[in-house]
C-alpha cells in the first residue's frame, strides 16, 4: 500500500513539474501587470497594420501625442493602467491619462475579418464606435462577445495568463472605472521562430 501511494505521489510530482509546451512560431506581446503576466500571440498576417502600430507604440518607435499635446516618441504602454473594466466582459488599457477621451493623435483603419470572432482572451483595438476610429487603446475580452464581432479589429489572442486576465476583470469598479486601476508595468514584444515570408507583390 505504501509503495503504491509513493509511486502515485512520484507520478503526480512528475506531472506537476512537466515544463510547459514551447510557444508556436509567431509574434507575441508580453503584458507585465501588477497581478501577473499575460502573453498574447499577435495576428501579424491577418491584421498587419494594427499589429505594426501596436508594436511601434510598445517599443517606442512610433510617434504619438502625449497628454500635454506634444508629439513624442517613447514606450507608450509602460507604466500605464487598465483604466476601464467591464466586469466579466472586457479589460481596457492604452491611455496615459487613464481616460477614454485621451487622443494620442493616431487613427488606424479597421481590419475586421469574418473569421476572427471575440472569445475569451481576444485582444482588440478600442474605438469610438465609428468606423476607422481606433488608435492607441486596446482591450481584452473575458468571454465570447458575438455582438462585437466585425465592429473592432481583433489583432491577437491570449495564450498564457488567462487567470491573470480573469483577476483583472474582477477588481472593484464604479461605473466601469476601477477603484484602484491595476498597473500595466510594461509591454514587450518577442518573436519565436523565423519571420513569415513577405507576400509577393501583384
């Protein structure tokens, strides 16, 4: 009996210590938050313009208008907050002044595709509700939102840290404004494997 129990414990420990599967080849965004880390694969083939803008802002190579109205170039998302949270639905970030009225001076055309639908962990460009009005703000969905399909550009999908996203969606809020907005410490970009081959010119 003792031997059986010992063998069972060894098997359980071995399973628990099994290293996670390596990520698939692709482009990833790593969100370091005060509640933990989130990794999202970016859809660089399906939504190239949205991904390029997000990466440019994250890495500090894309100019934008800061809260004082000056055009600057720095790591846009670092040391900001998740300023809007719809409990059990969405978590929004990308505003240095913590409001959805902030204008970063950038606009991007929608890249909506019928095959990209909102589900738990979707990463999308926030907009004003009008076509081609997205810019610097982004949001994650916590569950399926079919009513939002084709209204926002979905440019990525969470592959690690779903539990962190769930925690973010559960912080205390007042009218969708977190009482203590969770901090987004940094956003870094990493590529796994080779870059995809460029599409041939027509």
